[in-house]
C-alpha cells in the first residue's frame, strides 16, 4: 500500500500551500478592511506592471481591482455587478472587468472575502499598454477624488526595451511616483527597504519558474493554465516581495516536485489527471464565470495544459526576468515594460512557438475574450503564424472574462472536442 | 450483410446514412429533430434501413420486373407510410373533439374533420400517382400541415366550426403524431405497397429475397448537436466538424475547403487530401446568418423556406443589408418594406449579407482553396449559392464549387465513414 501512503502525503502537501494562500489572502483583506482605522495607506494598482515592492517599501497595501473582478466572476457575482454598471450607463461593449468593479463599488464595495474594501489613497497605473486601465482609473478618480499617478510605459514595438524607454520610466518613477508615495504615506523613500523586498521577489520568482517548468515532465504534475491561475495568485496580487510570498512559493515548489517525482498529474475538478492524452499550450485569459466547467471540458478529455501565456501577465519570469535588488528603479522599469501584453506580435508568436517546442505540446488553443483587446487583437494572425512555424494546427475559441452572457458552453465544447478529435485524426494519419 | 451507420443529430433535422463494407451508400433517412433527439435518431435510422432495404430491393425487383414497377412499388410504399400517419392524426383529432369540443359543435366538427381528411387522403393518392408531383416539404408535419390549413380555411364556418377551432385541434395533435414512434417498419408497409400495385408473384419473390437478407449493423458513429444524447460509447461520438470534413471529402475527393451552413451554425473547414480536418472556424455566440435566420425571414414574409431563394433570384437590384442578426431580422425587414423596397430585392441583399459573414469565417479558417464544397441545408438555396459563387470569385478567383443534392447528409455520411474506417483499422 505504498502508493496510498504517497497519495496521502501528496494530499497533505497540496493542502498546505492552499491553506497558506487562503490565510494570506484573508489576512490581507482583513488589513484592507481595517485600513481606514489602522491608517495603513492603500494603493490601487493593476497586475501588469505592478510595483508591489515599492508600494510595500512605503508600508502601503496594494489592492488590485481586476483581481477583485475575476474573483467576483468566480463567485457568481459578476452578472449582477455588470447589470448594475450598465444601469449606471456603461455600454454592453465595455470591458467587463471594469463594469464588474464599478458594479461592485455601487453595490457596497464588498470584496472577494466578504470584507469591505477601503477607499484608495493613491491610484497607481504603471502599465499603459491597456487603454482601458486608464479610463478605469479615471472613473475611480471621479468616484474617490484621490491622487493618481499614471506612468507612461512605452510599447516594445521593436521587440525589446530600448535604453531610452527604460530611462524614461525610471525618471517617471523617481520624479513623479516616489514623491507622491512619500506625500501620501508620510514616509521617506527607503532604498534599502525596497532592495529587501526586491530580493524576496526574486526568490519567489525562482520557485514560481520551477513550478511552471515542471510541466515539461510527463505526466505534467501541474495544469499550467487552470491550475496555474491559483499558483500565480499571490505573486500577481499583493505578495510579491513579501516573506509570506517566499514561503508560499517554497512550499508550492516542494509539493509540485514531489508530485513530479511520484509521476502524478495535477488535481482537476474531477480528481487527479494522471493519464494525459493531450498536452496543450493556451493563449489568452480564462473565462471566470464558468471556470470549473471550462477546465472540465479539457480535463474530461484528458487534456492538460503544459504552458500558457496568461500565467505570465504578471511577469515573463521563465524567459529570464528577475527583480534585481542591485538596480531597484531600473529593474522596476524593466518589469513594467516586460508585461506579456506589452510584447509586440512577433514576440508573442515566438513565445507560443517556444512553449509548443519546449513543452512538447500536441496543440495550442487560443481563448479569445470579448473584453480584452490587449489580448485579443491580432490573435487570429498569431494563430496562423504559430501554425506556420510549428506545423501544428491551433484551435480558436471565444468567451469572455466575467460576463456570463458570453460563455456559450455548447459552442466552446463543440470547438474543443472537434479540435481534440482533429489531433487524434492527425495522429492516426501520421501513424499510418 | 455488414453495414455501418452514421447519425447526424442536427438542430433542425436528424439524418442517418448506412454504408456497406465497401463504403457504398445503402440507405439514408431524415426527420425533424423536434427537440426529441432520442426519437429523431430512431426515426432517421429506421428510415435509413428502409431505404437500404429498397436498395437491395431495387437490384432485385428491377432485375425481375423492371424499373417502372420498382418506381411504382417505392411510391406505393411511401404512400402507405403517409396514409398511416394521416390516419393516426385523424384518430387523435377525433379523440380531441370528443374530449374538448362543446356538445352542440361536436357532430359538425367531426364532419368537417372527416371531410378534410378524406380530401387529404385523396390528394396524397394523387400526389404519389403523379408523373411529376409538385415539390413540397420532405416532412410529414409540413406537407400535411399546409394541406390541412388550406382545407380548413375553405371548409370552416365562422358561425360554428371556426378555422381557429380546426387549427387548434391540428396543432395539438400533430405534436403527438410526431413524438410517437409510428409504425414505419419496412415489412408492414411493403406488404401494403405490394397489394396496392397488384401483388404479382414475381415482384413478391424479389421483395422477399431482399427483405430476408440480414443487415448487420457492425458499428455506428453519432455526430451533431444532439450527439451527447446518443447511447453510444464516447469513441463512437464524433464532432460534426470532423464528420462534415470527411463527408465532403467522400462526396468530392478533391475538396480542400468546406463551408457548411446549418440551422444554427456556420462552419468553415479546411481538409487535407484524405479528408482530415486541418483547420476550422465557427460562428461565435449567435446564429446570425445561419439557416435559422432564413427560417425567421421566411416566417416574417409568410412564405416557405424553400421559396426564399427563388424569390430572391427574381431581384433586379440588391439592397445592401449589414446586419444578419436573427433577432433584428424582422425589424430590418419591415423597415426596408416601409421604405418601399421590393421583397425580392431585400431578400437578395439578405442572402448576400449571409454570405459575407460566411466569407469572413472562411478567411479566418485559411481562405477558399480549390476545390470548394458547400454543404448543409442552406446549400439547397439557389440565391445563397449564387451569392457565395460571386463573393468567392471576387475574393479568391475562380474555384470549383461543389454542391451535392444530398449535401444535407454530409455530416451523417462522414460519421458513417468514420464508423467504417475505425472498424476496419
């Protein structure tokens, strides 16, 4: 009964990282709720290009509206929130994250853990590749009448961060952001403290990369899309550069490495996926309102995701980027400019091609979401390019982030099943 | 005789195809899907077996008694089936009259119903006897419905047995007729058909030899929207995209691009030289520009679906229409009519709008490669085909456009070939 003992160990290990994450998030939202009394400053910011280490170095708490929106989607609240925002005059065609957040605000501003969210002391936009982010914060600024910093982040139109772009961002951080943070927190900029947080960030980033790259094993011990959404949670939200973050990723890595050593697959909504018929790469964010149903469409066909671009929206660490405590402002500028959606189209194509090759994928799926032009524009062109480079056909499905009206299960299932059967047919054809 | 079945449970119709071991089509069946996939699959399959029997019969009766006799036998068989359904409908309507019609109206209603059905039976006899009967719907519900409506209108009396009363009776009963498995069996109706054409011993012997050849269903593959309802193991359920791709390849082996416009979706498919799908695109969340859209338009105009295309072809100028939204279809149509546009010109514009949408899907799937095969119910619509041909030439140059008169069976044909291929391998 050796395997039973192993299973039990794996289960206990798995539980520990999940329990840790739950505790971290609950504690964070408790502090946010108490912020008006405790006096801890609150900075609203977005995942892409987030400057959590800098915010933390000023003793402030980050709050991420798009994470709240996706959580509302997963908890079945987004339909009502979106309706609320539409009643307030927001068009049906506006990004549903925005409407979900606005609707939540209008419905009492109760966050994902059931606690009230505080007003921002600062709205910090450190990634301008998404135009909607700017408009979103303009709306919040109307609501809260608070200081706002918008950093202009140049697009990587030539596929790299130019030295001049980097210097430009560093200058904005130095001249605009740091003085504002000093003013609202009442603290002086402390570079040593920032370096400390950046060093912690790099540690967690190493462990996260090890976790994501474990998908190169067969069977893959993780699902690098649906599972990875949970794995990237802490590092994308508020815990990069914190002790808790380091502990979480150390623990997660240990669990995943144990699963890999035991030859076990990830745990899906239907249990462990040890027999993996299809290894897939996914481009685009998931649908949150039917997240588990969406995952099941893959796992029931024994399809495991071995790499995804969505799990890189908070940093393309597997391509080498690490926060560097030796160059605090420069590294933050690189981070802002290195966002996945700030890469140019050839860069995104190359990334998908690399994933397909390095992770020995059988295919790739693009989930094109209605809400997000930063992701969706050009995806069909990417599909064709990746097909051309790899000789592997891709699948194209359409849904949305948090608007349940745009998730048609029958339609998506039909396309996905057709695609997987297409892979089977190709295998049979190639084998003959 | 070993045979292989493919069943395509579409949103509008359910189709079945039966193949022999060499891949030749033995039989085909089609029926309304009626939101009862279990029954629809059974009826279509049963009908396919009937036509398979007729396939065997064809060889043997033709050899024994000639083509003319065979044709008469086939028609007599269909007539026997239709009469059985008419009989059942009348029986149910009479029961309904007894149950729900007020005492003083009961007798006159029964009389009118009787007169309607006597005429309908006569008309059926005449339709089957005609050399070139006028075209009509393949479905009992529609064909019988339009005859009943016409006769009810003619024989209703606004002061006693009203048209509404008669219509209500029919609507209530036709659902039940459709949803109960009628006796469609081959043996039952072939006996009646033999009697009808004179029961010659030579024909009877040929019929018996065909009837007694066993048809052993070795494997079945299901596809289409209702496929999850089929009581088959997972390996025997295939996506309709793969089935349409393979079906189109079987019909036209040089096919590289397939456009399928069905009831509620449009598919653009690229296939390789062995009929395996290499890429596909489908319409997203709405059925804009699909068969169902044309259905709404036909309803709005109060004409039959099969009349839409020919009417559009009478157009002398095309009205530009941008929206193919099914929900807005009625409003769009009335708006155009109110502006004084002619029906045929509006329809012409609508067909072009649908095909523009299809062209966008084709472009997304990888373009239109030679040869190009158009399948699905909409491929039967001549105005749709004309618009497609024109747009295809404008965008990709001249392509060989294949349309099979049996294109509605493409998915079922592909499914049957998967059943055959997978059994053989």
